[in-house]
C-alpha cells in the first residue's frame, strides 16, 4: 500500500486538521490516540470502552462495558440500602 502524505496547518494552540478522507479511512471520530515514536507521531483511532485491550483483558470473561454496568447496578443497590437506614 502506498502511503499518502499531506501537509496540514497547525494553529497557535497546537491543533492540526486531519483531512476528511483520512479521518473516514481510519475511522477517526471525536478522539484519537497519539503515539510518540522514534520516527514521529502516530495517530490511531481511539479505543472504544467495549474493545478488549491491555494487560488485564485475560483476567475477565466480560467486556469493560458489561463490568461497568454491573458495578453501577451494585452501587445503586448499596445507595438504596443506605437511604433506608
């Protein structure tokens, strides 16, 4: 695959505009992951909460979204019990 190069402007606040065709191609939305490498900056799509990644992914049989929903449900039960005291 031939790489595409584009020169983009950078504002005084450090913001650069990624061309729309590149954002669509790499599914870059509101956030992106920037990696500082020896050859320069690497821009990657930001991982979604339901994506399995990282060193802890093998410890759980559930995705992050499921764990979060369960934890919130338990918190609501605890809050209700405290209100009844």
